[in-house]
């Protein structure tokens, strides 16, 4: 007796199509998860008042860079990892040289592109010398003997009579600064990871349902 088995449709073709559908579903799911996490992290940074520029440092990339795979993965990272991590963990910041950290006051003004000035940069820009004032209680100071201009910046006093002359605090000097924890990036990462299985199923099943 001879038995012939005819499988319609072709089983090999059916399996190949299923694998291809799985590759598309996993890759699409990881792309969605990565994009969603990038958006959530940028939103956290912006809502914490840390600025759009730092928020835009968050990037994402899906692997493989081209094509589809059952082993697809998403990477979300920051191009300013030290700054982001400091606000995510609430880091304790100390001076590299073991001296003071100089915290600019409003009277210091801003440097190029709105960056905070260092004491050396401030002296070069203003043409003034800063004077150290030690305080037993509270932070010590770097001050300038001059005046405040109309914008509230410390500048040289040109009045021969000394009118308007004042001692203006330009920098507060502290041994260390404890940043408050303003971000919770792990929370969003865990939510994104938990959503991946559902995204894979949705991308695998929904295209077939729509047919």
C-alpha cells in the first residue's frame, strides 16, 4: 500500500511567511517602544524645567539599522549622559580640585549661548577683579566692588564721587552641591519594556485582521 500526503498550502512556504510576519512584528514593536520611550524621557526633562536643549539630547535607534529581525532591539540614550544622570540620581557634585564650587548669582549674567560663566571668564569679560569674602555661616562669596547696571549685572563704577558704588556678590562659593532628583527615567523604561509583548502581538495579529 502506498500513501501520498499532499499539504495545501505548502507547509514550508507557510512557515516562511509566518517567520517573515514575526520579523516585521518584532521590529515594528521595538521601533514603537524606542520612539515612545524617547518621547517620554524628553517630556520628563522638559517638565522638570531642564530645558528643550537637554531634552533633545535624548536619541533612539532601532537595530538592525535596515531590514527586519526576530532579534530586533531598541537603544535609547542621551548625548549628555553626565548631566541627565546627575538629575536622574540626585548626584552630589564636588569641585574636581577639592576647592569651592562657584555658583553664579543673577548679577553674574550669562556667557556664550546662555551658559554660566566661570569666575575667570567673568573677570576677562568685565575687566574687573573679583574679591574673596569668607563667611563663617553660609557660603563664602566672590564679589566685585562696583555697581549694578540697569540689567542687574555687576559692572565697574565710573562715578568719581562713588555714587552708586556697591559691593556686589557675583558668585557663591560652596564645597559641594546636592542636586535634587528631578527625573525618574527607570520608571518610563520599565513601562516601555512591559509594553513590548503587547506591541509585538498587535503588529503580528492586526495586519491579518484588517485583511
